[in-house]
C-alpha cells in the first residue's frame, strides 16, 4: 500500500469514531450479529442513517475521500447544444482527482433532469414552478447521498460546480444573455439547503479553461 493511501485511510478511521470502536472493541464475528431491517422511509431531511447501520469501512483499500462534481465535468454530452468545450471530460481535473485517490460522485445534470437534452430557455424553465419541483427532488436525492457519506465517517472534500452556467455557476453565471458574477439556479438552491441543514461543505466553481484554479484549491485541502 503506498504511503498516500495509508495516510488517507488513517485519516478516514480517525474521522469515523464508530468505525474505530468497531475495529478495536467488537468481538462480534461475521454471521453472528442480526442484520438490521432496512429503513425505506425517507424523512424530509432525506436522511435515514441509523446507528445500527453504521459500518466499519477500514477493512479494504478505499481512500475514504469523496467529492461531488457537476455532471458535465465527467460528461460533456449533457451540455446544451453547441456548448461542449471538450469531447468528454475535464481531463486535467479528472487526472488530478485520480492521482489523489478521491472518489468522484457525478451529480445529476439539473438542466437535463428538469428540461431535457434539447433545452432552450434554461433559467425560465428552472425557475418555473414545475422545473423547481423537479430541481428540489434532485436536491433531496443529493442530500440523502451526502448525509449517508457524512454519517458513515467519510471525508467529503467538497462540491465542484461549473462556473459560467445558468444552473451550476458558483461565482459566475449566465444571466440576461451574458456572463456575469452570480450563482446558477441549481447551486443557489443547493447552497440554501446546505445552509438550512447547517452543513458546511465547501463549494467551488470550475471554469472550463481554468481547471488549474480548481486543482490549486483542491491541493490546499487534500
Ligand atoms: S453546467 Fe450543470 S446544468 Fe450545465 S451541463 Fe453541466 S451539469 Fe448540466
């Protein structure tokens, strides 16, 4: 095992007190403990982590680190017509995350999910009550996944939006037919939910041709 991975695993165990207890204090053998019933109910918070479902994640080689990224960082085919900047992915950023052994969770593309691939008026569509309803459902699903990783002691490195987008822009967005400072609709709603649930997860906006800024930002955190 290389030193970077073993270091990240140590950090992972340290951040997961219940996992550490399971490592050192449990004498239960596999097959002896009853398997808890799954809880299929999803409360409003989107979180149904129960103590008996807390597991020990240190028994394999996983890094224990994850990051959420805007869908088109990994799949340019989701972009609105004529707006793909690369054939498939943000290669330098993806290469960096692979080197750093961070698991990448691809967010659903909010525009595709709410308005389809052939979408046209993005902001109007997302701000419409029907669009907003779908957007909130998407955010519910995201929150569920986020809560699960946090509950189980994983390190959530952050969320990468896509600067310049009317949906996923973090500090720059498309509004009134031009690029300007501001947030996209999806990121605005997502950050509102994080605030409401008092979750301090850093959000950074990656611009297509400024991936080195995101790599620098991440380097300071990993
Ligand atoms: S910026 Fe967001 S909404 Fe636009 S294509 Fe990428 S993931 Fe989809």
